C-alpha cells in the first residue's frame, strides 16, 4: 500500500532537518511510538496502534538506508512484528524537505506492507488512521520545535534530563468513532 503524507512545519529547513536526523526525537512525536539508537543508522522501534477494536503493539528495527543532506532527503526501512505474533509491518519511507520561506514542507512517501489481523481490516481503514497519526505527529513536531526555540539552554545546568519528551495524551489513542467519521467523510464527498 502506498501512502503519501505532507505536513507543513513553521521552521527553517535546517531546523527541521536537524530534527529529522534525530530519530528518537521524531519517534517521541509519533503517538504510541518510541525508538532507541543502536548505532548511527539503526534503531529499535516500538509502536502501539489502536484500529477499532484491535490494539496492536509492534516491535522491530528501523534502518536508515540513505541520507542526502544536500537535498534534504532521507530514506529508511522499518520491519516490525506484532508482539502477540498476529502480524507484521514493513515499510520503506522517503522523507523529503522543501523550504517555503519561513516554513518547511515535509513530504513522506511510504510503501507499507502489512500482514495478519491489521491487514484483514481492509485497505480502506489504514489510510484514515495513517493520516490521523501523521496529523498528530505534525502537531507534536510543531510543539517540540516551538519548545526548543522558546527554551534557551542554561550552560550552568548539570541536569541530564532530556529536552524531548514522549507524547502520551488522549489524542494519541485512535478511537473507533474517529475511524467511522474518517470513513464516512470519504463516502459522502460529492464530486463537483
């Protein structure tokens, strides 16, 4: 399944690229996700997703396969298994940044392959859920960048507390009603 998502971030392309290079920070912005660095190109990943009555938790590996800082493009592959053994997810994502003045457009082209229970739910449900996750991620990235710009580091501070915090709030839970609304909005759109 092919997915294309775009988000606009009110920050310079250099600032967004700096964040994009920090996979752990980006993962902290994705609802239900986390990443831990293994080396410069590999990270263990965990992500929990609620799709209607299904709650799935995936664990796996994300690998950066190409970095092109001159063109602000990164390609990474991810492979994960449901922790209950009820399916797998694999993806190849190309993230490209385009400067639009004081904003940056982030374009993510993803080729996603799913097996197991989540794949049985049908292709129609996955794009609205992916869009909802991307929208929440975009909001969290904007908030994270805003917090970074508004917080000047204190050189005398000796705390090891991270600036980046994982997002866990009510919005990160994907509820069935949100799915139904997303599906219905697609059904009732009229061609003009």
